[in-house]
């Protein structure tokens, strides 16, 4: 499995595991539709631990690089 920082751009993935310790952040991400089992596409990654832009349920979502490393993804087949 890969994380958001190491995944390929413009490829569809499914969220398999979120190792985020901040409960407030987990609740915010869930409210925006990013939770286990969600399909997403990595649109852009910034350099030097910068934020990543994801497409989740038709909306763009930006998360910081540290948190992007904590979200494990699995390739979506088909």
C-alpha cells in the first residue's frame, strides 16, 4: 500500500487506513467525506512537505503533508 505523498497523480485510490492521532482532524475529514473506504484521486503534491490536493466526492480537498503521509491507500482496480 502507498500513502498520499507516494501515490501517483491522477490515479484513483481507496482509503484503507488512517493513522491520524488528532481526533478533531479525523472528525473534520469525515465531515468532508474522507474516511476509510472513500475513493479519491491525488490531484497535486507540493514540494518540501507541503500540502496535497485531493479530489474527494467531486470536491477538492487540501491536507498538509504530514497528515497525507498518515493516510494509506490501495489501488482501485477497474
